[in-house]
């Protein structure tokens, strides 16, 4: 089976390192094609597999614990009141 | 307050209200969280959000209807934080980014400073560990993590919000993630994971 072309390769032909690919994945800056390529790559690259799992676990923790709840209603009301007084 | 080179818009009062209510207000919860994560104080976050929305309304003709309102608002809030809030509070330590970028270019150093955390130890962090670890980072590192992981902005958007090049966004994020891991590893050790 032919090896798929690495979609992370830059237009200038520069091949990315594992670290560079992993960062783009964790930072969610990739196309679906790149995501698929990387998940296949992890199947035979243990360091990437391990780092990916740790980094994603941290990202999920951040998303579940640091989104901080809703903005208090009084701020919304206060903003609207001030805007109305600016336009009156 | 200009966002790129967008020409000044002309809106009627009714259009201004529509833009404000339909394009700006839906982001208020994200804005409040951003304000809180920057100031680490709920009252200061409240003031920052209010100030941002009033500025957004005042300068609404610099905003082009239907474009990226969220990024535009985040940029105003970040600038208000730097210009108004940060001046009033104790100036945080400045990070030497030149040094950071040098670090980033060395994979050997990178391997040494990246703690070997385990997923199992992270799964036991059900309390405030992650929030405390995030809050303990220097505000510039904290900011890129918030923009990327909590708000899912693209590199280009973050570069515009922060007025820095995309390369700096990437290196700052990379360094911020390593610092966060170092913090989490020390928490994991106190939880009994000696080989966290």
C-alpha cells in the first residue's frame, strides 16, 4: 500500500517534525485531512501517542473546569441601561 | 479601535442596536470568563466587560457587520486590560520572549523541560488544580491558553487580538503548555503520583 502524502508538508517542501505536527493538532489548527494523517501516524509513533493523550487530557480538563459559568445578569442589565442612555 | 483596515461604516441607530444585540451580546459569557481569567477578580472582570461593551458600542462604526465580532470584542477587552487595569495593578513580571523563542528552537531542551505527566494522574484532578495551575501562569501565557483552548481561536485571530506575529503566538502557546504541565506535575506529586 502506498504511503499517503503528508498533508503537513509546507509549500516549500519542508517536512514537519513530530512536535510541530502535534502542536498544530493540540492547538486545533488543522484540516480534517491532517487530523486523519496524524491519527494514523500515532499508530506507529509511541512518543506522539503518549504526548497526544496527555496534552488532550489537559485540554479537556481546561475546557471542563475553566469555562467559568455565566456572566451575572446585572452586568447585562447595566450595559443595556447605559447604552440606552447614550442613545437617548 | 480599528480592526484591520475596515472602512468606517455608517449605521442607523436601529442597525447599531441590532448589531449590538445580535452580534455582540451573544459573546458576553465568554467575555466575562476572559475578563475573570485575566484579572482573577470577579468585580474587576465585571468592570472590564462593561467597559468593553460600552467601547464596542461607541466605536461600532469601526466594526463591519457580519465579520468576526467575537475576535473584535476580545481585542477591545485585552487592550482595556493592558491600558486601564494593568496600569492600576502591580506590574507583573515581564517574560523574556527572545529567550523563549530560543528555547523553542531546541528540541533537546524541549524534551528536558517537558514533564512526563500521565493521563491517569490528570483524570484524578477533579478539583481546582487545573484552574489554579492556569491562574498561576504569567498573564501573557495564560491569555494564549484561554484564547486557544477555551475559545478555540485560530492562530491568525489570536495574532490580531494580541497584536503579535503568528510565530510568537505559536511559541508562546508551546511554552505556556509546558509551564502548565510543570504545575500539574507538581500537583500530581502532592496527590501521591510520584511518577506523575
